[in-house]
C-alpha cells in the first residue's frame, strides 16, 4: 500500500474541505487535501457569501445553536485567515434584512424567528419592521415591500476571496493540497487505513479520511458505509456592474460585494446536476431586486450563473463517523461559508475525538435511518 | 453566404458634431464612437476604479475598456455605439453612481 506522510486525508478542496483541513492543521495534524477536477460541481465557486443566521434552525435547535456559534466565531476566523494568507475576506457583520412583499409570508417567517429566538435566547436577536418603518429609516426601499425582519448578527463575506484565503492559509499552515485528484473509490486497507483509487489511475493510502466532497461525495459516502443521500439544489445568481455608492442594506437575496457589484440570488430549483441559468428565473431575480430597491432598475446586470447547493435530506449539516470503517468521517452541509468558522476550529476536536469536542450527536446521519423506518 | 455581404459600406451621411467632456468634436455619422474618440486623440477615455487611464482596445465589444457616459447613461461601450449628431459624451471616471453619472 502506498503510504503518505499525512495523518488525515481530506477528500474535497472546496470551502468545507479546506476549512476542515485548516482546523486540523492548527491542531497539529499533518493534512493532505485532495481536490477534484475543474469540471466538478463546485459550490464554493458559485455561492452567495452570506454569513447568516436568520431563520436557520427554527425547527431544529441544534442547528440554530451551531449557526449562532459560527456567527460568533467568524471575526476571529477572518483574522486568522488574514494572518495566514494575507487576504482580507471583507467580513461585514453589521446586520441583515429579509424583505417581504407578501404579508402572509412575512407572518410565517416571523413565527419561525420567534421559535429560533426561543431556542437561542440572548444569543439571537431580531426585529420586525413594517414597510413604512423601513422606508422612513432607509430612503429608496420600494413601496411594494410590506415589511422586513432584521437581525443585527447577520453579515457577509467575499466568498471567492474566502476560498483563495483558505487555499493559502492551508499551505501556510503546512498542509498539502493536490489538484486534479478525483477520488473514484475508497476501500478499507488490510491492517487499517484506506486505499484510495483516483480517476486517473493513481492509488494512494490514507490513515484517516474526512469526506468533504460536496456533491461528489455521493458514491464515496456509500463506499464508506454512510447512508446520507446528498442532492443538488440549483440556485441562480446575477451580478451587476460595480457601483460607487454603497447600498444602505444587506439582505439574504441582495448583497453588495465589497468591490461594488450587487449580487442578487436566492432561488431554489430541483434540476439535477444541471447548473445552467434560465431566463425566466433571471428575470424574476431582477424584478425582485427592483421591487425592493427601485434605483437598481437602471443598473446593468453583467453576469448570471447557476450553482448547485449541497443538500442533505433535511437540509441540515451532517457530521458522521463511519461505524463500519473507523477513521472515516463525513462532513457535508449547505452553509459552508457560514459554518467555516467552526469547521476551521472546534470541528478538529470532534474529528480527533478530544475532550474539547463539541457535541454533534444531533447531526449524525442516524437521523436519516430513523426517518426512513418511521 | 457571401463574405462581402457581412460588411456594410461606410456611412456617407456626412459629418456630425457631438460633445465630449464639453469639447465639440466632428465625426462621420454612424461610425463607432470609440473610433471617433481615437481619431480625436489617443488620450484616455475612462479611468478605472483604481484611477488608471484606459481607452478603447478591442473595438469589438469584449474588453470594456472603452466605457464612457453617453447622454447620461454610464458605462456605455463606445465601440458598440454609433456616433449621432448632438450626443453628449463624457469620460467614465471611476465606478458609476447608482443614479447614473460618475464620481466627478
């Protein structure tokens, strides 16, 4: 068996895999990251860049709590990234809005936020504003906006810079990243560890593996005895020409990148692995942005794209250890940007099973076994 | 398709005048605005967000280095805009403002 000098091999070099790698490196492990092909579905290159809590885990307290921890850990994480990589990821956590044009939808979301508030107590805060209150505080909000929720803990980053910063930080911390290393199969090796077969015919050994391959994890998860079914969910996004002015708000669907462009997104579609953008959805996004902030009407859209979210069956993250193959973990989630601050810190304790490990029992994949029986 | 059919005869409708940052320029009507600006001078016709001078480069709608403000509309590609009499053109200085125009 070919051996590497790494303690842990991470399969997947996107934001999730690199965050996990960074956390393990900072905990003193030797880490090798295997990154796939350029043509792979790369959520890390198409996402929106929110560092967001509003609404998350309203119906699942552990996720509400984990997300709140992640928001609190971001400032230190951003500093660490900057120290290691020299890259400022433009973290801005000055609060975010969720705008509504339909009162029933707003009432429904308000109920969710009330539940989230009960889960989190003082670790969360939110307010609800009517359309008129919004317009008096923020000139320029459209008249069809009936209201908004606001959470002062929400924010955003420049997600492409996060990816680049993570790459550099992992290298600076002594990690090794192999590009174009698509893992085709994983098998337990005689005498412990794993044998990895790469698509290009190479093979390599790994003492322990953490599977962070996003949508690429499907067949590899099964190789390791995991039962989690990961599915793609398409989101479409627009970005405008850069503006000299700053928008007066950040919302979950409209955010101004630190460089000036306005990114508009938030759609959800079940389209298999097809990540192309569609004219009607793009038009709907543009309409939404103009409804919320009519001054955007004469601003040009310069690019549009689709990207695939990585969704577990219930949409919550999965942190699971293989019961059949000790030494193998599965880490998969939709909110790889928001949760990066924890993936790059305390998750290393969970992977290493130290005394400081966070309790992630609620995120085990056994919840899917139970639901399929029920 | 005949190759020749893809080319149009140079417009013969005569010279027109337009404004360029307050200066009156003369150019044949219908030629690309970028061509008219280059014929006028090799100087910059826009500045990037970082303050660097640029002017038309690719002349085929790809490089976006020919952006100018035309009749109040910022970030207009001069190479894709035919010259019309009376148009008001300004250099695009830095990023556009939300309400149109640029910072200066």
